[in-house]
């Protein structure tokens, strides 16, 4: 049981490049979400999903896309990276009726 | 809207000192309250939680009591260790949404 896994752990992009951050969970959780962590700002919700085929925006969705084709996977896409997207990104999952979230180890992204 | 306010850091303590990290919240409903811990280079891990007023969550010597009258959920530990050095996040869950505080960095020195 690996829990929540994220790849890559580190990434450096140039402004304007695109990339996908991968997230997978093996706990059969319906609810998955993406957060970004910035100094002094805690965690802010980017997008979330309550099940396959269903996604919704969080607090800071601009510049990011998500899709949920399976229960296990919830990739986050940066369409055209900007320096303001330099951050640490965390994926999390939980059961739909359980309020305990499980977090992945994070992806540290730098946009030059 | 819902929000969490927690004590600014960083906090530096000597080993075996008493720890308090303050957390207060604003919520429209009846939230569950959490403390998460983040060790260097890792994701957040649930430390403890409380789901209703007057509940006390506890784990690894840490405790926090859900105080509805003061809308608080302060984290305490009687005797900290070097291994407790980490960032601590207070959070609430209300209607399925999570709200996190800004985090408090704790360093424990031998």
C-alpha cells in the first residue's frame, strides 16, 4: 500500500513551457485534490475531484488544468509555466465520507 | 468564510521544554479540526484531530482540545524532543472543504 505518490520530486521549467505533475493513490479514495504551498501562505487549494469524471476549481485555479479519468490518478497540468507558479505542489486524497486527508511527498517546481 | 489563524513562527525551544502553538478558527458550520505535521522534505502527515466540541485529540505526546467557546484548537506538548522539529499546520474541515493555517516552524535544540 503505497498511499499517495507524486512524480517528479523536483522540476525546473522555463517560462512558457508546459508540464504535467503526476499523482496516484491506491486507497480507492473518491476525493483527490491539489494544493500549492508557498512561504507564509500555508496550503491553497488549486483543483479537486470527487470522483472519476468530476473536477472543480479551488481557491487558485488559474494556469492549471486537471482531469480525472480513473479513481487512482489525478494529474495536474501547467499549460504555460510562469515564475509565479514556482512552489511546492501537494496532492492529497481521502474517502468521500471521511475527513482524514492523506498527502503525497510533494513536487518542488521552479519556473525560471 | 471559513479560515484558520495560527501562531506565527519560527519557534525555537530547548529539548524538554513545554510547547504551545496557538490556533483559532472561523467557521460557518460545525467543523472538524486537525493538526498536521510536515517534516523536512516530506508531505503533511495527520498528527491529531477532533471532530466535536470538547473533544481532545492526542498522539505522540501532543494534545489539542476543541474549544467551541473560544474557537480554538491549541497544540501542546509537555516535553519536546529534537525529533519534533518540523512545521505544524492547523486545519479545519467544513462541508467537505479543508482550510489550512500558514504553518508554524518548530526547531528543538539539544
